């Protein structure tokens, strides 16, 4: 029996012509923009301020207590005071010559059953966490639209999973997520919107809580520098690419999922 000889392979096998649009990944660029950070006097806000500054960016901090802010410009303001926020954001934009990003890291909490938390204190949580976020972003939008900038709102794992004795905090953070999603749809193609959803972090956030509401195991709290690095990653996305939401937590975090 005779077999047909197998044709030898050519020395080189021509492949498909590469698409010029697919020549290598679009690498993330280093972010060196002008950023407004609320709650930048401590905790996550301070970590974001340090990360942006270290990367070569410029920051103005808005906080009720700016005594510890040394590496950035700062304005003392209560974000729950809308009129004061409007003045402060305008002043910050003048100080920086515009805005490329806003990070809303200011936040408070009041733990307890609904009937045990005074109405004024409950509403203060909504005023800072939700309405303060809205007021800052509303005031900053004209500047961000000009720069095609980004908003990074800070929600919480308790904005996607409710727990008892946290009605004010959960309401405020669920609200931040809903607001951010709607804003992303509203400003699509004009201003980037990312919702950061961090779980518990090693900050002073828990200091004024009674013992029953403090974390029992600090080893399961994330380092705020890790969350700040994630925010810097978001800010450094190439134009046209958006990280819409990001959950970030310690590997043993139990609040989510």
C-alpha cells in the first residue's frame, strides 16, 4: 500500500494581520491630578491624601478638624453644611486651578437600636455621609465636567449588607451607592463615577463607640493604605475606562459576602 506524502510545513506560518487597535494593552497612567478629599484629616481620607501626594498629585482637604493635615492644603468645613461646602469647593478649585477628581471619604456613625439613637444624631449621620457627599459633588461637578474628571464616592460593605443597630449608617451608605449609580448614568461620558465599597479599616472611626460596638478582632480590619492604593488605581485609569464599583476588604472580612 502506498501513502500520499505529507507536504512539508512552510518555514514560517503566516498569521492574521494584527489589528492596530489591539497592539498591546493600554497601560494605566500615573495619576498626578488635582484632587479634593473630604474627611482628609484622618483615616481613609488621610491615606488617600498621602497616596495622591506621593504620586505627584495636588490635594485640598475638607474636614471639620484639619489640625493634623501637614502635606496638603486644607479648609475647615462641615460637609453637612451645604452653604459652607459650596464656598469651600469653590475656594479649593481656585487654590488648585481646577479639579480633576473628588474623593468623598468623610463619614460618621451612631450605633444603637433605632429607638435608642436620638433623632438629631440619626439625621446627622445622613447629613454627613449621604447629603454631604451629594453637596460636595454637586458643587464640584462644573469643574469636573471641564476636566473630564472623576468622582470617587466611599460607601461601605454595610451599604450592600444591612446589620442590626446600624440603621442610620446603613441607610446613609445604601443611599451613597444608589446616588452614585444614578450619577454614573447621568454623567456617562462626561465625568467618571466610581463607588468604593470598603469593609472595616484600622482607623479612629471606632474610637467613640461603646465596647459592644467595637470590632472584637482588629486583625481582620483592612489597612486604609490598601484602600487608598485602590482609589489611586481608579484615578489612574486611562480615559474611556471606568471602574464603576469596587468592594475591598481584609481577606477574612465577614461583613461581605
